[in-house]
């Protein structure tokens, strides 16, 4: 029994497809503490969403999920049946998806979709659920909540829909909220508002939050801890300060360089990371980033390094950090 | 909503006018006529001339058209040239109840069997149930109804005589024709429901519904099915019109006094008034069913709801 709210050890997820087996997540270990706001960052297809969906068992039937341990609030999630899992989903763990245009059912009103989890999980009457729904819409900053309850998703703007989606996910006061790229489909101004709202709700309800994103800007302001994923593995993890100011992994460094940064003028150059992510149908034996890494050594292509502590709470999986590495800078 | 319906009815009226006009002139453009010499060799040309004059067929086509329209406006579709002593209105009034009854039952059977089969095969994709449903669907689509009808007659009327092979009278007489007629639409409904359910099951909002921890039944029937049925409803509109106006093959094989057979016979007989009557009736029916489908759509899907 751990003090962590969610603890995942050595999670491996693969998909059986027509072309072969895709190893989307290859040995991810992580945890979230109560009331913590953490971020998982990585480019598309690195396994960040899949790892979370694996934990919640929301993947399709062609997915095989294995893990040494998946424990949520003292409950072993791997031992849950489909039925008992449903008692946890929506009640203890809420989830927000990327595109609010498609994540709400077009044929039902906001009110209908918002009161659904309340009625099922809290077993309260329709009238009480409606009251709570109004309350919730107000909390997420939707004006005229009475009117919105009767509206359909297509009658709301993107930002509004995502707020409604957050209201649905938070309606039963879950202990954990997983947000899968909640701002990717929104305008930049709306993105900031949504992030602000999520930070606010986290404090208000002391909900732990896992934010999945590929946007470094989004993650910087709100997350206390950040995990950098690549090729189905965690490459580096640490506090926001560690990741942004003291990155140790060449991939993290590359990510930071490829983002328009501090506004050092119009001449500021973005440096892309050349190449493309590894084929997870035949994942490389060594570090998945080796093929694109400027600092790659012979060993990088042969074996995957383990996560090494570089500072208190700051871990990194790179051969450069091993003392015998020739290109090593310190340690 | 009512304004929309009025608008649609006006549009239907215009379509109807074109349908009548085009059919009328096309029909007359075909060589020969109901009493042309080729058909009644032994008839004295003078008598033929008299008959043609009696029905107004000796006048120029445009005048016949004007005559027809002016009578039609008064609700008179004329008398049949071949089924003597019957007006077209009478033929429709006796034929439609029979065809309509068989048709509506066939649709009900097709939906009652097709939708659940489609749902099951979508949910258990790749399973034995799915393959079974798809085999039934493929058979239903590919084997012509008259072959099935003959097979069923052989089994249920000859080998194991429990059902009548022809006639009209009670439920017993309905079973075989309705089954034959429902087979192909049932197959189509199954395939449509299946592909539509599969499509919907991949949508984000289904993942949302699951992430809310809703019972599987609610996810399937509330969140998936309602969305999945939209294309099925689109298909049902014209289908209702087609089935309820009768099938020539089925009505011929089972000797049903429906209107399907008049349609085909009228064309080969050049029975002008019956051709026109059937076309008008069928056309109006299709337009009505399409309108009903569009109205139903607006009730189900808020995105197409008319806000005026």
C-alpha cells in the first residue's frame, strides 16, 4: 500500500493490427500523489494517451495491457472486472478528451450528458442532479447555465464545450482527473482560459490531475512534475524547473529548442529535431531516440539505459549520464 | 416547422407536375397505343377508329394532355382501357390496401429482424454471430425474391403443406409473401445498421460515455444506437414507398390482388390511364415518405432541426 493516489509499474501496452504488433507503451512506471498536477509530454504517437487509456482500460479489444502493478487509491485496477471498473470510472476518475467537437454526443443536450454520471454514480434524483449540473456549469465558468443545460453541443463554442466536458468529468468530484490534450483543438486564448480553469478546479476540489499534451507552453505553468515520453518510454522526469531549465536528456533539450521561446526577437531560430519517431512495430533495441540524437554513441543503439537519478526527483534515461560514457559532461 | 412543411409540400407539388408531364409525353412518344392495329388484327379499322374516338385518343397529344390534367384536378384519373368497367381510382382503391398491408408488414419484419442482427454483428465483430448475420444478409441481397418464393412454396405448400400458396384472405395468406418481400430490405437494414454501429463505436463521444462509467447497455442503446440509426431511417423512406406499392413478382407468384401487377401489365398494354395513375400514386407516395423521414430526422437529430 503506497501513499500515492495512482501508481503504475512497468506498464506495457501493445496493439494487434493487420500489419503486426505495435508496442505502443514499453515499460512505463509513474505515480501521482494526492492533489498533485503532473504533466506527460511527448510528440504524437509516443504512447502518452495510450498509457493513460490502458490504466483506465478504455482501449479497444485489440489492445493487450500488462503491468507489474496498477494501483489506484489502494485498489488494484488490474483485478477489477468490467463492472467494478465502471464504478470507478466517472466516479473516482474523470477524463477529458482532446476534441470537444467530437467528445460530446451530438444528439443529447448538455444537461442530459452532464446529469448522466450524477444519476448513475451518486444515485440522486433527476431534480437534484439538475441542480448539481447547474452548479457545476457555473463552477466551470459557463454563463447562463439554465439555458446551456437545454442546448445541444453544436450550439456551443469550442471553449464552451470543453468547459462542459470538464464539468462532466468533474461532476462526481473524482479524486483523479486525466486530461488528454484538453486544449489542442482550441484557440490560444481559450487554451489559457481552460488551463486556468483546470488549475483552479484542482485547488478547489483537491483533485489530482494528469495532463497529457504535446504543447510545452501549456504544461509549464500548471504542472509541478513533468514526464517526457518518447517511443513508448519515459525519457526524463522531474519538476517543471528541472525539465525547462536543467534538461538532461538530448530529446528534452531538442523539444525545448523546437518551441518558439523567450521572444529573443524576430531572428530567433527554431531548431527542429531531424528525423521521425521510431516504428513501434519494430522498436529499436536501444534508446528509441538514438537515430535522431546528435550525441548518440555506439551503445545507444544497442541497449536502453535505465532511469538514473540526476537530482532529487529528477530522473533521466540516457547513456550520457553514465560515468563511463565518453561524451559525458558531468556526474 | 409548419412553415417548412408547407414549403416542402409546395416543392412536392411542382415535382408532381413535372412527373406527370414528362411521363405523359414519354408514354405517348412510344410507338403504338392501347388500340393500335398490331394488337387487334381482326378488328375492323372503323371500329378501332370509333374506340379511339371514344377515349379521345384521336385528338392531338397536347389536347389529350390538357383534357387529362383538367380531369385529374377534379380527382378523376379516367377509366382503364384494358380492364374494362374499372376506373383507375377503383383499381387503386382495391389494389392499394392489399399491397400496402403486405408492404408495411414486410417493413416491420425487416426492421425487427434487421436492426438487432446489425447491432449484434457490429458488437461481436468477427464472431460466429457476425459471420452468420452477414451470410444471411448476403443471401437476402443476392438471391432474387422469386427464387426464394418458389423455394418457400415448395417447402411450405408442397412438401409440408401448412400454408396456402396463393390467394388472399387471412394471416395465413400473408406469411409467405411478407417473408419473401422482407428478405432483401432486412438484409440491407442489417448491413446498414452494422456498418453504422461500427462507425459510431469509434467516435470520441462513445469513449466519453465509457469514461463516465455508464453501464454497457446505456452506452450501446443510448449513445450508439440513436446515432447509428440515422442512416437507416434515410433508407426506410423510399423503401416504405417501394414496398407498399407492391411487388410485381411477389403479387404474381402468390396471386395477390394488389396493385404491383397492374403497374407492369399497364406498361405492356399501353393502358395510358393506368400508367399515369400508378405513376402519380407512386410518386406522391415517395414524396410523402421522404417528407416524413425528413421530419423524423429533425426530431432525432438536433443539428438538422429547423429553427424558424
